[in-house]
């Protein structure tokens, strides 16, 4: 149900923004930008627990070097419920650096992009029946690959739906296997 609501919100925002952006918005300015994205993330089942779909909040600080290339720092948090429990949560906190390539179009209205990044993820289970002293929360290596679409409403503002694949190492055995996640995100980006 959560996924249907999220997709409805994405489609609604896109339907509102398309008529407003039905003009040539020009090229994106080089320089700094900030962004934020909400996401639905699914990491599948693990031998430790059966995981539900979770929600994420991500903040970006980036720099556009040209019409095509940009780099960004991102920090994000994700809470993923454990199936059959109202209290148990897999908590993720990530910090990454990424590089992205924008495929510019003639009107610059819809700009597809691809990118990848690496960083550190804090991974831990927060179980109600576990003492704080026994709680596992470890730093792990992570990488991601992303594909998305920038809907440039103006040269300085874009609505950004995206898909991201994330891999998180498991060298500290917080989970049974390395985590592999799929995220559908809806964000906004403001350029200066």
C-alpha cells in the first residue's frame, strides 16, 4: 500500500510540474546545488530477519562542473521494519560521495542521468528486547549505482525521480549476508 501511495505522489507531482515546465528552460548553471530526496527502500529478506520496505530521507550538497558532469556529497537515514514486529527496526545511516553524468537534451526539460558513489554506512538492528549494551551497530563500506530523470522546472529548480541500487558490506556480521537494496526516490534540487 505504501508503494502505491508513493507512486501516486510521484505521478501527481510530475503531472503538476510538466505544464509549468513546458518551455525551454535553458542550460543548468554550473556551480553549487543542494537537494533532498524521500525514498522507499527494499533490502529483501536476511537470515537474521525478514525485512519490510522502509523509508529514507537523504540530503545532498553538490557541484555542477559542466552541463554534463556533477559531483555530490550525500547523507541519508533509513528505517526498515522487521516483518511481524511493530518495534524492531534495521537502521541505516549513510554518507557517500558520488559522480553523475547528465544527458542534456535540446530543450533541457527532461534530462536523464546516471551515476555511482561510494561511502560508509552505519548498520544496526534496534530490537526492543535487546539491551543497549548488546546492540550491534557497525560501520560498513557501501556503494551505489543510480539512474534518474531531472525534470527541470526552471534552470535553478528540478524535480528528480530516481532508482538506486545499493550494496552494503557485511564484514562485521550485523546481518547474515551483505545488504543489497533497491530504492525508488523522489527528490528536488536547487542550483545557485
